[in-house]
């Protein structure tokens, strides 16, 4: 799996988890959804993503977006 795909999978997973937690636990969990979205927007503009650095260290292959 490439770093790009791992980052997208993590972001999608976090959005789904935070939406479920927001629905069943507390609506404040929706702030996590907003944070994930803002982080994706920031990464698309700057090319910097903390999750990409972690996946690189874990041994994922470099991708196109996060080399």
C-alpha cells in the first residue's frame, strides 16, 4: 500500500468513526470530522501531512502526493 492510499484510508475511517460517535455518543465528536477535513485541505495545498510521515516510517511505499 502506498502512503497516499494509507492516508486516504485513515481519513475515511476517521470520518466514519467520528460521525458514528457524534450520532451515538456526543455531537462534539463532529469536531473531529471537521479537523480531518481541514487537515486534508491543508495537505492538498502545502503537501505536508503528519499521517504521511508516520506511514513512511512504518514502511509504506512512497506515493505520488506524499513522497
